[in-house]
C-alpha cells in the first residue's frame, strides 16, 4: 500500500540523521538492496555527508562575500545550519585535513 507514509520512513535515519530531510534516496533501490521500502540503503551516507559539508562551505563563502543578498532571518538560519552540519560531520573527515 503506497498511501501509508510510515512504510517509507526509515526510523533510524529520521531520528538520528540531521540530513534526513534533504537526503536523496530511491525507494526502488532501497527495496532492491534492503527488501523494504522503509529501510534506506546506507551505503551512500558517508558520500552524502561529504557533499553536504562541501555545500555548506560554499554557502558560507557566498554568505560572507555577499551578506546583503540575504535578509536577517535567512542569514540566521543559514549560519545555524552551516554550524550544525560542520559540528555534526566535520570530525568524521578530520583525518583528511592538514594538521
């Protein structure tokens, strides 16, 4: 029954992952690999975190370069989102940064 939303929500991702609302996923691929529409294939999670970190950095640079492009509420939300993404995922990739 495709009308039941709860059959497509991965509870672990929903409760544990900050990226859940924007994380791309394919229900068909989930079914092929997990035998369930509900359980997401987590093989791409690390890559998605890295893409999100990069996107957050690009957005931060845009914000610094042209702060007048954004109203105060948008700036506030962007800054908080960027901080949360970096706080949550940057440590996972720390080994790749110069010390």
